[in-house]
């Protein structure tokens, strides 16, 4: 069991490394805007271009994963992340920078589809739900790590030095990925997940719009509106993202206590969490909070992230069951992970530039209202998916162990 958990944690860390590539550009956005004369919306697009691969190829990659093997996807993805980090560090023009960032998204999608599918395959029934809840933290933890490491690296070296540091870390991740088990391939006909999983993953897409609009623009807000330094803003953003850890611990505890029937626990948890998160989000950029300083803004943003983060792990833990999977090697799991990545990447791709446009049109307070609306929409999607899953459950096989942590 210890060896199994070590493999699960290694896959999670690889996912964290991939997700850390998202905020590295967000932290450097003030410098890049000055160097390449970018608008806030253009800078937001550059941040979110990492998600272009998932937004375009997520479901296709999920369907193809079973035939090519998880480790091959993992190694290829990390190799792409390594090369593009070097190109970004040396980019002579804004066109090269944007192109490298878009290609980097292909590496990202390969990693984030392969890793959770491999976790489902290696985790025994009794710990699969807990393993998936752990995996659900890879983006916020990656954002925290990426923000903190990039900020420290810039302070110690330069923006170019920070980019090259990530290339070195990707090389280490590539070595770790090559040590993973090959994983199985399947010649089975690729199968689409059940409709409930489609609605659930759409809800996760709304969550990524929520999170990315909030956290990816937070460094710019803290430096331009709240008087924070670049390193201070990056540290604050990292701490906000780290609220995913206690949030996931809460979700894991709730799912564990729910036992064999987690549906009721999911509904009872996400309703108050997301409604409260929506209310708090309205005040993140409120003048009264801003007047109290950057620390106050970070605390309110962290609370909104914490409340939304309690609901997010529920999506990952419930996905195999709501996809209609009947075993850990069911191709609907890989397809559902691909769909999750497609919607999640699409949300992350839309989030920062949408946030920039909202700020330009209605100001920073308008962004807080937008985030609140997204939280309520996510709640509606999760409740609809659970209702569809309950209606479509025709046998005990529909309730897989992953949904019974």
C-alpha cells in the first residue's frame, strides 16, 4: 500500500508541475506587458494559452489514451513542457512567445489526462476516492507553487532565469515519469461517458473560469490597485491557491463519512459552500476591502477560493461513477477525464481574458460579481448531474468504488 501511495503522489506531483506552468506567466505579466507592450486582456490570453491544448484536444486525447498508454502520454507531455519553457525564456518577439505558450498547452493536456487515468488504474477500490480527491488539488497547488517559485526566482535572478528554472524542473519530472509503470492499453471500442458526466464536467469548466479569473488577475490587481510588490503579489496569490489543500481535506472527510451513498453528502456540501463562496466573491475587489490593504484583499480572495475548493474535489471523486464506469479499466473513465480536461481547459482559457474584459468594461468590482455568478452556475450544474446520475442508475454497478471513498 505504501508503494501504491508513493506512485499516486508521484503522479500528483507531476500534475502539480504541469499546472505550475499556468501562473508562471501570470506572475511575470507586469514585466511582459512592459517589455512587449501588451494590454491586460492580451496578457490574460497569454496566461490562459496553456489551456489551448486541452480546450481543443481534451476529449480526443482522452479517447486515444487507452490505445497509446499512460506513460507514453506522460513522458511526451513533459518533454513538450521542457522545450517550450526554454523557448519562452529566449523568445525574441511576442509572436514567438505566444506560439511557444500555445504549444506548451499540448504538453499540458497530455500530462493532465494521463496522470488521473493512471491513478484510477493503480489505486485499489478502498482508496481510489481519496486518491482522486488528492489529484483534484493539482491545479490550485500548482498555481501556488508556480506563483511562489516564479516570484522567488525572478527576485533572485531574472524573468529569463525563472523560465529556465522551470525547464530544469520539467526535466526532473520527465525522469520521474519515465520510472512510472507503462500502464495498460486497450483495444476496446472507445465509449463516451454517460450524460451526467458531461453536465458534471461542464460544471467543472465553470469552476475553472471562476478560479482563473480570480487568481490569474490577482497579481495585477494587488500590484496596480493595492500597492503590493511583484514578489508580495505572487506570494499572496500562492497562498490564496493553497486554500485548495484544506478545502480538499474537508471534502475528503465528508466523502469518507458519507460511506456507500455520497450523493446526499455532495448536495448537502456544495449548496452552502458555493452559495457562500458567491457571496464572498462579491467583496474581493470592494473598495472597503481594498482600503484595508493587500493583505485584506488576499484574505477575502482566499476565503472565496476555499469555499469553491470544497466543491471542486467532489467533481473528481464522483466522475467515474457518473460516467457510468463499471471497473477501473472502463474506457469511459479516460473519456470522462478527457472531457473534464476539455471543459476545464476551456474555462481556464476563457477565464483570464474574460476577467480582463470584465474589468475593462465594469471595473474590478464587476469581476467580483462575475465570479459570484459563475459559482452559482457551477452549483446548478453539479445538482443537475447528480439528479441525472440518480435517474440513470439502473444497477448497483453504477456506484463504483471511486465514489465511495
